[in-house]
């Protein structure tokens, strides 16, 4: 609380010095402690990099840790809306937390910009004019992987994901685009760390490829064990298990794996070059997918603030919807449900010196919109 | 499903069980001798894995990493025993639960403070990587076989330590009658520190061994801790034999349940529902097993007194 | 009036006073925090009947807390989506009325406590701790994969449920509801402790033989206590879900069981108002430390540790001395 107060004080003082200026207050709820903290730290760092680069003293950011607990996220949201009176909220990493916070936040007249989670309900039936997703709808990367599997001539995939809603969405997304057959489909326990049994099933199944969605530590465990098992079928996955933050922990086991992502550090555009070098300079590590999403989210907000006052909700919403900012992804625009329409690329894990990272090898889907836009009535 | 696949899954279950045994042995020893419920046992597992990853990263030697995991976890164990744990022996279980829960918070966030929020890298060494072909044509990772072997050797060593050595006699005496062995001139507080450090070292070793094929990250100890508790409760608290049997039982149930339940359900319903429902039931299976065992034998399979 | 009674009165007065003050000063979030304290204290009051009075160390009370939460979630979700919950033997479309939701939450968690208790009470000591934990984990994994009601994503309710005559969306009115329920539960558990049943239960905690010789069965006493305890915690779960307008499997996780237990131990096991003080201190610490450092849980851990090691008998014991009101 103390850090928070002093930040507020500093901006209050500077606002005073500059005279009456319309302050914009942004509330960021993200995961900064516990096992999943790496993702939240990246989103925050990417976001703050853009905010600080803009050098605007009329924008104030309040950051709170949700500990990855939906209940705390709800309470922090209440606090930010009721006491801090924030205008815009952002930061949530996990779908279940987003589902807990977003509907009531938007209902209370706050803008919410998602830098990571994109549950299907919020893209479809429960879409809202004040809810913008700057990352992806949850199914998108999986759909691109399915499309890539067709391009690569894969005919018999073994697919697996944890037994929870995002896991089911992942496999549904893959199957939506993938035309081949399935050698097997397995739901693993959430938080499972040993995949010996599943790998044995894969070996015996006669599959020609493996598609998996196992975020965080689950993916690290799976890949290391898979590499050690001697099964050498090609592996495809979404970017989450191959991103900068965890790739070093997987090591050589991930080399050559194809993964799908809407961003990579080698995307050739000026905004991305600036972002990658500035991030490295400030934090001393390569930026991750999550950092790029945080950075884009901040720049989107800043671009809209240049055009409209956040208190004028209609004008500000139109400015957000226009999305006229230099995205690190290159082209970026919103569909009718305020979700991105964007290219999703296929990356390959490579080694650069001592560091494991990705390079783009193909485009999985071009100008791809999500499958739920039709269900959205705003 | 072929016989080879079934055998391979049984091996997987055994390997998981052996790993659980390393965790459970320390937990059950500490409970049996000192009457202490230690929720922070999983934190020591994490300490072992992080120490191993750090040393492997610096030296490149897996053996040194294992030694480091033993040393770091034993040292951390001895340190908490002397500063905190020994004040808890004559408290009730409630205070022990709260204090060791507090230790989890301190260890987890402390580790994150030192090593950062991102998982660490620890890999299987070159000479243990890749699969070997077993008689019958089963291809099985050499490293997992090594874990089974190490676990069995440690298990045998523990049985020997407790049945045949002077320290073992003191430990057994301590379980039976605390005052008596103190009266006989055994330095009981030193013995307790030793037992606690031994349990911690085993947990640390398990963390390092498993860390090479899983993810070395903050919070990695908690799921294992719960499983280890299930193991010692099934086996009977305080019994090393019980911990071994319980660990193998849990390992096999969890692995085989996860494989066969969805297949079983697929005989009765459409595949998508079957995989999902089977997976749900499989994740509850070991808790169902534990409840069943306790209903038949309220103090576990090999437990004397609760 | 003993010192403990004074402390109790002061606690209740401040729980009522602080939000009223915040209401005057237009600080709605303070009211929300106070509501959270009241509801979690209620969960603790439930646990304290098993723990303090009956000596039953249950590490599975999250099960009842979660069942209460899901009772609210399921009833309200059906009501808001106009999908009947069942059509036979009569049409039932769910409900967004708090009294009915509470009734369902209490009955459902009492039934669950009856089953879990009947099985678990065959064991004792550490085995009891662990078997209750096992039942909690079973429900937790079940809820995660129960896709009909959101699985791990949980269930979001867009508006808070209704209470006849009140506007529950107004923080101070919802606080009043939570406070009233807590006050009733405290009154009830004080009565229970002094009733013949409570005295017999207390006696069976200390020496089971003593009650057996007068013809009572400790098993039955404990089971009844466990059911009452589970029902109160279940009611707290329904209120907690309504506070957040959201329910998810985290309510069922063993961390939740641990936290409810911490409230009770922190305050002082067996003290009537322990859960209230414990919950208030814990939530205040969580809230204040969270702003100081990203690694605030280290400090929380250290404080808890110091508390256990040096404040035997909990916070109330520390302030009121060793005298125990009912024992």
C-alpha cells in the first residue's frame, strides 16, 4: 500500500504543478507472487516500459498482486473501482480470474483491456462494449496450430491438454482447423508433473505428431520427459510452452519444436525493434510474448488517450476500437467483438549462443478472427 | 492395449511410487520419532531442486548437483529444526500445522526472491539420457530406471539404518519412550536434529532427481507434499515399511487409474465424454483409495497407534 | 465481566463501527473488507465448533465452504439464465433469493458433513486431519472438471442475489446482512457451548471415557458437532460467493481449509470470538503487507511464526491472559 500511496502522491504533486489536467487512472491486477508470477511480472514490465517511455504525467498506474486467486482478484477490482476510482483496468493473466473480474468491472462502467486471457464467453455471448482483448481469443493459437498441421501434412495427431475449461477450448480450437485424424485425445490432471503414462500411450498409439497445450511448469515437465523418452514424433504447441520466460528451463529438449504465436522478437517492424532493445536494456532479459502483450496494451491506451478523454466514454471507446497505434505485431485491428484480427505465425525453437529462443518460419493463419464474434451482440 | 504397454505403465507407476517414497520416508520418520506434522517438508524438496539446478548450472556436473541437493536440504532442515521446529514438539498438532504452514510461505517467497520468478533449468545428464530396451522389447528411459534404483537403494539403506545401527536403535527407542532414552544418556535434541536433517536430505534428493525431468519452480513441493501425506496415512504413520507400501500403492493407482479409467469409460459412452469423465475420476482416485483404507484400517496399513 | 468478554464486545463493536464510519466517509472498499472479515469469521465460527469445542482438527472445511458457494452459484446461475435446474417432480428455475439460497447451502453442507463426518470420525488424531483433507481434495478435483458449472473457470453471477426489503448491491446493506448472520452464529455457538450437549462434547474432547460412563456415545456427539460446524461454514460459503458474485474451485482448495484454520488458531482455539479476531488480523495483514513488497508473504509467514511460537493461546489468550471462558 505504501508504494502505491507514494506513487499516487508523486503524480498528484506533478498534476498540481501543471495545473488542472484530466488525470487517467489505470488499475492493473496481475499475478506477482507464487508459482505463476513470471507471466504477471512480464506483462507488468512490458506495460510499464511503454507508459514510462510515453513520459506522460497525467497517467497513473496502480498495480496490485492477485496471487492467482479469483477471490482476491475480485476484491482488488472492487477496491480499484470503488475507492481508487480507476477509469481503465488491465493486467489479468488467467481466464478464470478474468471471468471473475471482467463482467462486473465493465458493468460498473470501467474499461477493461485484456493483456492475456481471452475466454470464449467474453468473446461471444457475454461480450461488452467496454471490454477489449489486446492479446488473442483463447482458441486462436490452437486454431493456427491446427491449420499448420494441415500445411505440414500431418494426418494422425495425438492431442493432450489439462482437464479444465482452457484445456478443452485448446483441443476444440485445434480440431476446428485440423483436418486429419486423431491417434488419441487425453485430458491430464491440472498441475500434473509426471507424463510418463501419457508418453507411453503416445508411443503405442501410432501417431505421426503430438499437439499439446500444457501451460507453465506442466509444459516444461512434459517436454523434458518427452525428449528423454526416445519418442521422436514432431511436436506442435501454442507459444505458451515455448516462450522466452520458460524456454531456458526446458533447454535443448525444445529445440526444433514448432509453436504458434501472434508475436516474435524477430518480427520485422520498427515498433518491435524499439520494444525488444528497450526491454532488454531496461530489464536485462529478452522480452516474452506476455511482455509484448503488456506493451501493446499500454500503447493502445496511450493512443486512445491522445485522441479522447477517458471520461468521454463514447469517444474513448471509438478511439480504442480504431486501434491506431504502432503494434509490435505489425498490423493490428479489432473485430466487431473488440477482439484482435491478426496474423498468427509458426515459430521454431532455436539456439542463439547460450540462449534458447524462437524464429518465425511460417504464417499459420492470416488476418484471423475468432469463432465467437457471431455470437456477440453489442 | 498390448501387454508391453501395460508393463511400461506399471514401471511408470513404480517409478512414481519410489519417488513418493523418498518424500514420504522423511515425513513419516519425523512424525514417528518426534510426533511432528511437517507441512514444510515440500519446501525442503524445493530447496533440494533449486540447489541442484544452481550447482548443475555452475559446474555442469549432475553428481555434484545431487550432493548439493542433499547438503542444502539437510542444512536447511537442521536450521529450521534448531530455530523453529524444536519449539513445536510439545505443542499440539494445530500449532505445528500453523507454524509449518508459515514456513512454507517463507521458503517459497524466499526462494523466489533469490532465484526470480522464472523456472530454472536442470537436465538429465548425457550418460543417463535416452531410452534403453528392456527384455521383452520395452523401451524405457534410463533415467527413470535410475530413479527406481536409487529409491530402492535408499529404502534398503533406511531399513538397515533403523534395524541395525546404533542411531537406529535410538530412533526406535525414541519412538517408544522419549523420557527413557533421555534418562539413558542419549542427547535427545541432537538426535532429533539429526533425524530431521535426514528426512530433509531425502526430500531434497527427491526434489533434485525429479527436478531433472520436471520443472524446477517455486511451489513445486506442494502437490508432492499432499501426495506424501496420503502415502504415509495409507501406510500407517511412523512406519517406514508402510511408507514404502503406501508409496507404491499410490504411484500405481494414480498412473494406472489415469490410463485405464478413460479406456474403461469409453466402453460405456462416447469417447469425448469418456476421456473427460475418466480423467476427472482418475484425479480423485488416490483420495478415494485413502478414504477406503482408513475406513477399513483407521490407523493405516502398518500403523500401530495413531 | 471478564477481560475476554470485554475484548469480545470491543471486537464486535469495531467490526460494526469501522464500516459505519467508512460509510460516512464514503470509503466503500473498507466496507467490503469488513464484510469479508465478517464472512470469513463466520466460516471460522463454524470450524471452531468442531475444532475448539469438539477437538476435531478438520483440514477439510473448505469442502463445506465450497459447497455453500456452489449452492449459491448453481441456483443463481440457473435463475439468471432462465434454464430450469430440474423439471421433475416440479419445475424449479433456480433462485436469486438469499433466504432460499442459504437454506439450500446449509442443508447441502450439513448433508455433506454428515457423510464425511460419519466416515472420518472412525479415525482420530493425524489420521482424522488427513482423511478430512482427502475428502476436501476429492471435491476440489471434482469441481475443477465439472464443466457444466464452469470447471476451473468457476461461475460468475452478474448481480448479487436479492434479500427482501434490502438493496444487496449497496455495500453497507450487504455488510449489515453478513454482520447479522455472524452475530447470530456467535450467539448460537455461545449457547451451544453452555448447553448440555456442548458440555458433554467438551467433556468428550478431554476424556472420552467420562462421557461414555454416563451413557453418551462420543461418536454421536462429535458427529452432531461436525454437522453443525459444516452447516455454518457452508452458510459462510454462500455469503462469500455472494460477496464476490463468483464461485470457483479455489474455495474448495486445501489452502482455503488452511486459512480458515489459521483464523481460529490465530485468535485462540476454543475462544468464542477467536475467528473474528483471527480473520480481521489476517485480512488486515494481507491487505497492508501486499503494498509494501512483492515478497510480502515472507513477512506474513514470519509474523504467523512469531505468533505461534510466542503467543500460545492465540491473540485473545495474549490479551486476556490464560483464563478460558468455557472449558
